[in-house]
C-alpha cells in the first residue's frame, strides 16, 4: 500500500470535482473526458427530474436500495453538494422519464467512483 500522502489528495479532489484528481496528476485528456461525461450525465438526470435518495430504515431491501442510492448520489461530489445546497428536492413519482433521471444521477456518482479508483492506481504507480 502506498503512503497516504501520495494518493489521498488526488483521490479527494477526484471526489469533489469529477476529473479533478486526473488534472492534478497531469492526465488532462482523461480529466476533461471524465469532467464532461459525469457532469452531463448528472445534468441530464436533473433535467429528467430524477429523485435523490435519502437514507431510510425499514426492511433490509429498503435499507440497501436507499443507502446504495444515497452513496451513489453523494459520490458525485460538488455536483451533489450544489444540488442539495440549492434546494433541489424532486419527489419520487411514477414515470419512465423520472425513473431514468434517478438512474442517471446515481450512475454519475458510480462513474466518479471508478474515476477515483483510477486516480488511486495512477498515483500509486500501478497504472500509467
């Protein structure tokens, strides 16, 4: 395991700003691709009026779905923080477009998690 000081900063920046860790590691092409794709995916989810997940208690399936969705939303970093700060609160309503919007919001965060793993591997010297 590489020292924490080598990878913590780029990974944290990669969480906060999609592609930010790659910019810090001078991988500008990959950084722009991630910034644009994650941001567009997130914005498409908002324009489709997707719902944000909130942690809930209940049976095991309810807990897994809501906590998993919440982690997916939170993984979008500054996009999620700005959305919550600006008061976006779309209730979960029936409809295909809203459902796809919810999935887009979560998938943007999951893609950002993959980008953070990539930043870790580059910073640790395991990947070029």
